[in-house]
C-alpha cells in the first residue's frame, strides 16, 4: 500500500490512493439493474425465454439474456462488442451471473429466435396465434 498522494488544484485537493475495490467503466448500470431486481425482472425473463440448458457447463439462458441487455446498455452494436464486456470485473457480480457470454454463446442463443411470430409466442403474449 502506497501513501496517499494529494494534489492541490486551486481551492480543491484531490486525493489519490490505492483500493481493493473492483472498478468498472460500466458501474453506471447499477441503478438500472437495481431497479429491475426490485421488479423481479429476472423471474419474468426466465419464464419468457424458450431456451433450455444443453450442458452442465452451459450458461443459464437468463444470464445470457441479461448479458445481452447489459451490452446494449453499454452501447454495443455487435455481438463482439458485447462479448468485450467479459473483461469487466464488476458486471457479472452486478447481474448476479457466473460470467458474461462470449460472442459464440450469444449467436447460438439468438438463433432460437428465428422469426417474430415464434418469438412473440414464446413470450406468451395474448395476441399471438399458436
């Protein structure tokens, strides 16, 4: 542990020191995920997804979807940019998932949504026909 460095900038003093806390450029999502947690979003999402685990090592489909949403919130416009978030040490804890999905995991998961009608039926929306 190094000592605290103090920089005087006019009337303010900025203290610089080390910490054991995890840092994330995406920690601003904390409020959003906290709001969804209070609304039981994870349970609703799990009930709406048509996916099933195919392997004991497979990620939970709900975790894959949450990782996808976190990527969209972070401004990702491609699956590779969502997968880039795997390097963030805080996001998996924030989402309460084992790890963020890779590009190939996201692509396999999205393959199950092969059309709007099937997707809407899987969500159980009342205005869709079987």
